[in-house]
């Protein structure tokens, strides 16, 4: 019986992914079957595409470019539709491999479940630049979680970055391309898997997040994600089990939604100044996200 093949899918946007691709190629022997790496550029700036074009010359690597940006969900769907093998490994383009055993750990566990999530890690030392503090702090405190903790709510803790999934499973559900803004494509995908009774196994096999955004950019992406969460809830009733939406709906049930939103509006700029500072507070970020969601749901 032939060993199952692996298609590594990397959406590329304004990022040099050659270090990631070379690291994956160096570990290809750890996967028991054939392996391909597919990189698809999603409308990057021309100057930032140049370093990646050499990838098209490497054996086992496909590199192509889209003429314009199609978004996070659509580009992953396109990559998955072109994949040749039984397993897909989804990686963000700002990921780095933690060591030389990354693919080996997935190979050893892939028989256990049709969907495996390896997690994300962040550098232990805080960045020097003040504008990067918020993204690093959020990553360390909220995203870098051990597998045992994530497994308590396996479908709710699913992330598209660093996810190994059977190709047939991903193609069956796909990602919602109507979510053109950043965020919560994984929330809906996890909900669909849970509804279909498809198991998710979390592993301690993290990639290192190497793309800290400045705080202003991270806040914009976070705001977009809150908008997507509100859209999913209004259109399909999804997300009610998320901590943020639970809090917003509870305030509305108590008749306090408008009062809380109005009170926070008065201090919104003060909170924003804190989040853009060298000592941001995640509690302030949580409050801002709740204000945004209450505004969307009013």
C-alpha cells in the first residue's frame, strides 16, 4: 500500500517565504509519502514578489501569482483545489519551523484523527519596538496555548494556520469566501466540523509566528474579525459559544448593551492610546472588542 502524500499550502502576501519553503524541503524525508509545496501569491507588491519567484525552479515546489488579492478564504480554497495529495498542511506565510522534527511529529500522529492542529508559538523575549508590544503580548497570552488546554474545546480552538487536514475533509466544507475581511474563517470551519462529527486532535507541534504587526494594524485586523463574528452570528447563528459573543448577548439580555456601549464610547480614545503604547493592557483590548461587537449588534 502506498504511503499517503502531503500537500503543503502556503498563501503568500508581501512576504519572503523562501526560508520557510527551504526548511520544509529539508524535512521532506520525515513524511512517509510524496510531498509537494504549493505557494500562491495573493496580489503582493511587485518588489516583494521577486524573492519568491526562485521557488518555481525547485523540485516539488509550485509557485504561482494571482493578479489581484482574493482574500484569506478564497486563496486557501484555490490552493486546496489544486493539491495533489491526501493530506493538506495549511501554513501562514509568516510562520517558521521550530526545529527539524516538525513534519515528523505530524507524520507520527496523522493516523489518529482527520484534522490535527499544531498550535503557534512566540519568541519568549518581548520585542524592542513599542509598536509591536500589543501583538506579541496577545500572541504569548492568548494564542500560544498547550495542546491539552486547546483540546478541551477542540473545534472552538481550531486555527487554520498550522492545521493538518485530510484533503477530502477540507474540500467537503471549504472556507466561507463571503468573509472577505480578516478573521473567523476558522470559527465557521470548526463549527462545520463539529456539526458533522469530525474529530479534531490538538498537538504540541507549534510553528513560530514571525510576523508581528504594529499595534495600529493589529487593531484594524481585530476590528475586522469582530465584524466577521457579528456577520456570522446574524446570518447563521454561529459564534454564540465564543467568549466575546457570549458577553455581548448577555448584556443585551440584561438590557445593558446600549448603556455599556455608551459608557465605553466616552473612553474609547483613552483605551486606544493605551493599546498603542509600550505597555498595552489585554483587558483594555477585551473591552474595546466588546464595544465594537455591541456596536455591530445594536
